[in-house]
């Protein structure tokens, strides 16, 4: 750049041909002045880090140099730079040098507006060209947000773009509201349809039992009371629907007395039956005592003309859906599945009634006796309902009287808790059940042997497969509230009814002698650890 001469006319622009400007035409710059300007610019270019002082500038070179003349040489110098750091540093130095030169020229020539504007414009172009060249020289970098915006054609205003994007994906509340409304309508419609179908099936008795149920309507009963009786006896399930049907049909008279109805009858037919004059049915009173076998109860019902024994046994051993039945687990080795679940009491039955109706009456009564407090006690003692009633049936037949039941129950419970020492209960009552119930009511000898394996407590460990009679409440409570003892043996005096208890086998053998049953003393004591001779 130092070898290149600048024409002062190019620097001063339009003043070269302006003959009207006497200050310039009057005195043309000399050749020595031009040489001084060239040397000044060369010295400025060769001093990258030193600010040029005003003393070094030429005083008489007002029309000699313009800053843009150095720009082409600056671009040529940048082209050979390979190191990014050095390029940036050189760029900063050149900008500083140009600024210094610009200041010195302004001081030397004064504030000429045309020269200043031209210098600033060329400097801006130089900076833009350098910025454009930067990506070529520098290592690859992540595109800036502005670059991404330019390439995608987005607006430079981030807020504006965000608002437009938000409006683009905005949720349409009206659609959501419509979906909710449709869902509500469909749900309500479905519920109404189900309710209507349920009421229709109830009104017409669809899917309900065909068995006849006999009961009595007391004289002077109101419509509300009659509806309650129908619900209690399982004839209807919807009391309000029945009352509404009565208001629509408006029967002239509803007669009291005994009546037989079927749950499968439509409500209209039930009301028609209630309008009929009826004869009083004959009834009979039957008492079942504690400890009776189910087969004996069935025979007693037949003897009193209530229903046939065979029909009763078939119906009674079926699941009828009562609460207590939900606590039972089915056991295929039980001889009668509902033995033990008939509560001994006095009942009044209709003569020539159906077995279903009799079983329903007995089930209702039993379910009312076994309450929640009793279920809780069973759970506290770790006993199931079947274990409780099975043990109660043994206690019912073993105890000489009610007072002895809690102590007799403690003997069996102690043995059950110490099953390693006393695995077998060895109760004569279970053996009697095989002889009196299983054998007479089983024609197949193989079945007798099968059931005997699950009921003979002299041959099996623990409790039998199921209850061996129908115990009363005293025996059940004795199992749930036994006396606290250390007894493992007991025996009864057949003549006096006295009961003797013992903790060891030796004591038990002595008690057998006291009870007049010395012939039952076992001489071979080697296997007597589990012996229990009870009456």
C-alpha cells in the first residue's frame, strides 16, 4: 500500500472541477505534500498497536488521502490468515488503526462532511464483508437463534411467533364441552334403560324362582305391611313398585289369611291372588332338639305331614344363598353338606307344604342366630364357621350337660393346639355318626369306607370333614368361650352323669376306674400318648 499514490482530487471529490472554489484552485498541493501523505498512510498501516499522534500527521495534506483506499489491501491480508484467533486479533487491530487514521485525517483536514460519510460507509461495508467471511474461517458452530429464524422465514419478534404458534395449537373448548354433554346424555340414557329393564323384569317376575312360598297375612294388615310380608318371604324385591301397582289396580279387598305365591308371578297376578277369599291352611308344630341328626329331622317332617323326607334332604343340602352359607367352603368329603346348620327349635309349618318353603323357613331362622359378634369370635380364635360348628356338634353329644360344655370344649381345643402330641381327637361320637347316619343312608360299601376315612377321629387327625349333628346355641357358645384348662382327657360316669378330667394318661386311667369303666383301661401304654376314651 505504501507504493500506491493517491490523487488528491479523488479524496476531495467534486472540488477537483469546481472552478468556483478559489480556496482550492488558488493553491494546488505540491508533489512534496503528496509524498508526505503517502508516507503518513504507510506509517499508520505498519503500526498495528500504536496510536498515531497528531504530530506525525501532515499539516498541509488536506486533499491527499481517503480511508476507503486501504480496504482492498485489508481484504487481501485476511485471505491468507488460517488461524481463527489470529484472524480475530488482526481484525480488531485493523479496526483500531482505521479509527485512528480517521481521527487524524479529520483533525488534519477538518470536518468535511463528504469525506466523513464516505469513510464511514466504506468502513461499514468492510465490517459486513468480514462478518460474511467469518463462517468460512471459523470452526463449525451451532446456528444462532437469529440464523434459524432467518432460514425458516420466521419473524424476528419472538413474542409474535409464540402467539401465532399458541393460537395454532389452541384447544377448542366447544368441542370438549360437546363431548362431555354427549357422554352425560349417553350415560343417563343407559342408566334409565337399565333401570327400566330391571323394573320390568321385577314386575313380570322374569328370572325368579318358581317355588311356592306359603305364609300368613294377619287380619287388619295395611298395604305397607302386606308389601313388607311379600319382601320378607322373597315374593317381591321392590316394595315401592308394588305399592304403586296397588294404587293403579285399586283392588276392592285384600283378604287376610294363608296364601301361597310364587316369586315368578307378575305383580298383577300377585294382587289378584290377594283379592281372592282363602281358606285357612292347616298348620302343625314341630320341635327339633339339640344334637338331632339331619336324617331324623327329615323323617320327623314327613311324619307330621309337612313334606316328604327325601324332598327335604335334597332341598336342604342345596345352597340357597343365605349369609352363613357365604362363610362355608365346599368339601366333597362331607356326607350332608348342611348337616349342623339347622337350628334346633320349635317351628310351626303348614301341612303339605313344599320342601323349598320349609327349608327357607329353617334357613331364615339359622341365619338370624349366627350374628356378627359370633363371626368375630371365630376369627379371633382362628376358627372357620365349619370348624366351629363341627366341634360344637362333638361337644353337644359328648358333654353330660350344658354346664360341662365349656370344659369339654377346652379338652378338644387343647388337643387341637398341641396336635404334635395329640394328633387325634378320638371321640366316640364321630364313630357313632358313621354307624347311625352314613351306613344306613349309603348303599355303596365303597362310599361308606370313603366317608369313614374322613369321619372316624380314631383313625384321622383333627376334626372330621363336617358336623355330626345339629348343635344348639349352648354348644356353639362353649366352643367360642371355652373354659381355660390344661386337660387333655375326660370321661363320663354313665349312671351318675359325672364327668372326670385329667391332664395325663395315668390320671385318665384312674378316672375311668372311678367312672365304672375300668374295662376301657389300655394295658399297652407304649401307644397310649394319644389315647382318649370318652363317652
